[in-house]
């Protein structure tokens, strides 16, 4: 193996659950991490990180993208490279509920596939079809709700069958849907948030969430009316159980919903995602204090993107 050309992978932030769609609904957002990756014949890992996570992340074999790339080479039956070089420009906040780990996993898989196959996208699809890339991403992340929109873009519904095989459907949100992320200055790990969930929930709560999740798909794709979005984002399965770990998040959601804004916990939190329209976007600022960064976003329509820059 000779030293490879550089491949660039751009991956979007994502918000999962969206209220009632626990572990199934996800939305891709136009906030991106960008990774330049190449392989070397000399042993060792060299990683440069700009932006989020700089000075905090593992800079060797333990880096999530490196571990993911090696898992992808193994899945493809390709030889492991002696060395890996990464340059990461991170804009997705870490441990905030915006899919930073899913973005890293998807970037690693797509970078490994591109470097193994070269610029020929058809060759990449042969050695690791998109469905298998999605399956590997789900396996490494543990659930498909963030990796699905990261790979595909748009609004996704994802699930696993009884044998554990993950699938997804991509939908296009209505143009009037305007996501706004309210990002706090504190963090919460997904593991901590999941640890607060009960093993069982009342049947009436499961039934209520099933109805709201179905309504949310209809509202996001066809009728993004403020009243429908507010009703459709009610949740009884996870947000109240996790509230003790992020009381400021829970309080902000309460204030926003009281003002008529369809606000939910983004993923495992602590970021709040508001699904707004022109009628409700201006209702956010009066309810948000100085500890929150208000970031209006668009829905990313196409998901992760791979390119080969000119050979240097």
C-alpha cells in the first residue's frame, strides 16, 4: 500500500427523537463537521482538530474516527493501513444532543470506503453498499436514529427488525419548517441520559406517543401549522424521566411550549430544538436567557458528502 490521496468527508449535525419519536425519528441540520483523511505506509496516527473538541479528544488510535475507519476496513475485507492522518474541522458541539458521535462514525465509515475504492463511487458501493454502511454505523453507534439522517439527510424514520437489522425511510420536510437549536454551555452524556429511563412505561403513555409521532410526520412533511407542531411534539416516554439530569433544559422547554413554540429535547440533550414556522420563530428570544446560544438552522437535504480534492 502506498500513501493515499486525501478524501474529504462533510457530515451534518442531527437531532433525534424530535419529542415523541424516541429512537426512531431524526432530522439532519446544516451544521457540519469536515474531515480530511489519508492513509500512510508509515506507522502511527496523526490528528489535527480545529474547533469543537480541540485539545480534548484522543489524538491516537482511540480517536472515534480512527476506530471507525479500522472497523470499516475490517468489514470491507480491506487491509489495515499502517498509519492514518486526519484533519478535523469540528463545528458540531460535543455532548449536547446534536449527533457529534454519529457524525464521527459516519465520517469514518465513508472516509474508509472512499480511500479503499478511490474516486469511483460505483466501486465504493460494491465493496460497501450504502445499506451495509448504514448497518455498520448503527452497530457502532448502538441505535440508528442519528446515523440515518447523518447519512441520508432530511427527515428519517429508522427502526430495527427482530433480528437487529436496521432500516430507514427518508422524507422531505416542508419548506416552512425552521429548526432552531438552543445550545447551552453545559454538557450531558448520552449514557447518563439513557440511564434515567425506566424499563417499562404505562400503556397509555406508549399509545399517546404513537399517535403524536404519526402526527409529527404529517405536520413536518405536509402541514407545519404551529398548533399541529405543538401537539405533535408532546412526549411521555423519555423527556420527563431525563429532566432531573438537565433541569434548565426542562424549564426552557416548558417556557417555550407555554408560549406556543414546539420545543423538544434534542437527542439525549441538553440542547433544545424548536421546530418553528414564520409565526413562531420570533417567540423564542424572549424566553431564552444568556446561557443559551440561539442557532437558527435549515434542514440539510442530502446528508454526508464525500469528495476527492485535487492531488497535492
